[in-house]
């Protein structure tokens, strides 16, 4: 095992996951509403998509890369509409403390948390080009001499991304119980506006 290659992938995964975009906002909100597991599964969905795109770039799967880039119009359209839907849903949802019946989170909800962020992250296939550029810029592609070394690099990317989401969700969980219903309501409104804004921006970009 090439430990150096694995650690380079881990650092890259952290760097890719750390910027707070729509997935970060969604994960924070889900952690506040559903708890640590709901938030962590949302983050892991994004980490899985990052690892998938990283594997496409690292292993040189050009046919898959070209296909996804060619389908980016439809993928981004679906992603934009879904973000708008999630934003509206967040703005209309009452905090758990205000709900008349706080039901336990079902396994199906956990599955939806994972799959929704996975497909939202996949809705931007240009990420493949970003991975390819980063791999080329740091010479990581030249270090992957076969499928096994490529998978080590991608494994590092996934773990780095997962560590970021675990840290983020852990911090949010620590402050979750200290927030009042009024603050949670404001967070719902703010996160809903941000998610809907990201979705609208994505849809508008398709018109250019």
C-alpha cells in the first residue's frame, strides 16, 4: 500500500468537502433537525459521490466521464429543481420542539438522507473535470500506476471527506440542544432561502 498516495487523497478529500455550499447547508440543517446520524449520512452521501467522481478521474474512465459531462444539462436541471424543493420544504417545516408529535427518525429517512445528497452531488458532473485538473496539477495521476494505486487515492479522498462531515456534524450536534425553538425556526428559514437560492442560481446558469 502506498501510504503517501493515500494521505494525499485524504488531504484532497478534506479540501474538497470543507467549503460550505448547498450540501454543507443541507447537512447542517439535517443534523439540527434529525440528529447526528441523519447529518452524518447526508455527508457520507456527498463523500461517496466525490469518491465516485475521483475514481472516474484517477482510473481514467474517459467513457464514463464524457457521458456524464454530456448529460450535465439534465443532471443540473434535476439538481436545481430538487434544491428549490428542499429549500421550500425547509422554510415551511416547524422545528422539532414545535411539532405536535416528534416521531422517531425511520430507517427510510436515513436512506433518503444518504441518497439525496449522493445524487445532488452527482448532479454536477463538472466535478470530474475539477478532479482531473487537481490530479494533473499535483502529479497524482502519474503516481497511480494501476487500478490498486488509483483505488488507494480514491479511498483517501473518501475518508478525508467523511472525516470533515463527521467533524462538522459533531460540532453541530454539540450545540443543537442549546438552541431555542425561535432560533431553530430562523435557521430553517435561512437554510431554506440558501438552498432555494443555490437551486435558482443553478437553474439560471442553464439559460446562459
